[in-house]
C-alpha cells in the first residue's frame, strides 16, 4: 500500500500516523520527491482501513499496490534510483560502461585490459574470478587469486570492480569488491539473495535465462527486503527457440522496467548474442532505448580466451564502440530537451 502525503504535512500528525502503522507491524519506506512524499507500507496491510487513512488531513491519496514486489516498485519510489559506486554512479542520466574480460586469467591480462578500457571511457571494470561454467571440465576461474588481480587492476586504474559471487561461502572474500554480481544461473538462489541483502555493497542481478520481469523483480525484492537498496538489474538475453545467437536480447525490458521499477538497468549484449560483431549494433540499440549502461566483454586475445572469446571485443574495437555509444547517449539527451 502507498500513502501519498499532502505537501508540507503537519509533523505531529505524520509522526502519529507512522507510529500507529509501526505498532501494527508495518515497515515504512519513505520516498521524498519534488512534488510529494510517499510512504510505502510493507507487511500485512490487509488489516488497514484505507478510508480511515485517506480521511486524514495530511493524506492526499492511498492506493493498494497489487504487484508482489514493493521496495522495487516505482509506485513506492517514483524517482529513479542512482547507485553510487566509488567516484562513479549508475543511473541518473549517466551512461555506465562496465567492460573487461569474461574471466580474470592473469594479473598482466586484467591490468592491461583495465587500462585499455579506461582509456576508452569505461567507468567500471568487470571480470569473473568465480565462473559458472556449463561444463565441469571448462576453466572455472582463478577464484580468490582472481579477486586479488582485480584489486590490483582497480589500484592501477581507479576503476571500481564488478565480479560474480557464486556461493554464500565466498561472501567474506567479496568485502573489498565494489559491486557484487549475481549471475543469471543464480538469479533465484534465494539464500544468496538474502545474504547480499544483509550487506551494503551494490548488487547487480542478471536476469535468469527464463525469468519473467516479475520473477526478476522479485529477486531484487529479496535483496531490498534485507535492507540493501543498491540494486542494479542486468538483462543478458533470454532463451528462445532461436539458436543463431547464444540468447535473445530483450530490449523491451528497458521501457517495461522503467515503468515498473526505479532501479537502474544495464544491458549485456555480449552474453545476449555470443558473437562479438553483434555487440556494437545491440549496444547502440540499448542506448537508444534508454539503458543506464552496458556490460561488454573485452579481451586482449579473444582467440585464446579461457572463456567467452567469440563474444569478446578486442580493446581497439571496444574503443570505437565506446566512442559511438557515448556520442549516441549525448545525442539522446538532446532529444529529451
Ligand atoms: C558473466 O557476466 O560473466 C556471466 C557468467 O554472465 P551470465 O550470468 O549472464 O551468464
Ligand atoms: Mn562471459
């Protein structure tokens, strides 16, 4: 349920409304907007009398929220969420470029790629240390050592790092990571979602390969219900009957999620297509459709990459793509003026 307050509500009346709701076990999320302040009520609101609340002097409107996701719902929080990471941010009109190798392979590799992508305009470094591979015989990532190499690359470039957490037991190793990625395969690992909800680092949740928008938003809700509101959504392609591309990129998710949620939206054209030549056009499509950023795999030697070489861009190609993306993003802003 949401309670929209009149502007400049009487303080005493507001405090008494809040404590009355809290006594009933309701958790209140306050969203202060330019025009209105909204109280988002979470808990068993079926016991509350809507008419009684609506009749209060300080209340403009009361609405029930039908969707099962509350914290992630735009009705609860009309303004876009901006996630701050180091000296950069995700959302709020900027274009975040997360770039780096699928897997961290060595210190030299990740540092060299980090320097290159930074010079091309990337604002964050991605790289997997713990890798969810379809085959147990494939390279599984360097694990804790990979995290150390990522930190060296961060130190050398200043780029914040985003990397995947696969299992609860790894969480203590992620203390010094900037953004925790929950991979597509773990989107509904509810214990993992609860655990990252109980810490304060930003969490990027990749869409499960067959997840609906609502299921995806419920995963965000798990994290937010634990108190962590720094959630980012990442579309990485879904499974369809088409087998030419690795997955099918769902760009419709951008306007749909904009309507349903206030959380920032990142598009990953690398995993969505599996083909490096498709990254450029789909990344451009994502920017034109209003994405807050992109996640792009970049490798110094894609032909010999230990993971996802065919979809990785060489640094010089990323450089051209990044320039086009930033130009298009600037142009899109002029259309909004
Ligand atoms: C990745 O980003 O490295 C990754 C494994 O992605 P996904 O979970 O989308 O497959
Ligand atoms: Mn990959």
